C-alpha cells in the first residue's frame, strides 16, 4: 500500500521561506507524477506544482517564480521550495503521487502552512 509522508510545514512571516518534503513508499515502482496541492479554508483544493519522472514541471500562476518543485527519484521524494511567501499561501498542502499515466492516485495527509502578515 502506497504511503506518503509529508514534512516541513509550519508558521512563517510574510516574505519568508519554507521547504516541504514528501516521501513515497510501499510500491515497487517509481512514481510517474509527483506534486503538491493545497486547500485553503472555504476554497477548493488546487494544484500548486507538479513534476514528472523526467523532470518536466508545471506551476499554478499564483506561485510561478516563487515556488520550485523538485524530486529525488532515488529516494522517491518530492520537494516544494517556497520563497517570498504571502498570507494567501496559507493552506493545508497535500503531496500527491501517480504511478500510471492517469494523473495523481495517492494523497498524503497534508501539512499546514501558515503565513502571517
């Protein structure tokens, strides 16, 4: 059974930085797509950033130029480096992983990121 363990959330002041990590385990295969979603109170979950096994990335417009997604295929780990954080980045961030070509299939428990103004 696939398990995703996230770490790195917390409280930070506006303008600060945080890096999230997520380790995928429980599969004999390497993940295809790995990424991060977030959900703020009262809002729908949205894709923040994703990265394929080959390193192709995509980002939400709202985080372009501030966030960087990367992965270590040997460790089945995906990272989200967040810089110049804004209060509107406050949300629960979820790691997501997919092993097929059908997109994301597994989700982490979420880690809270709070940006104070």
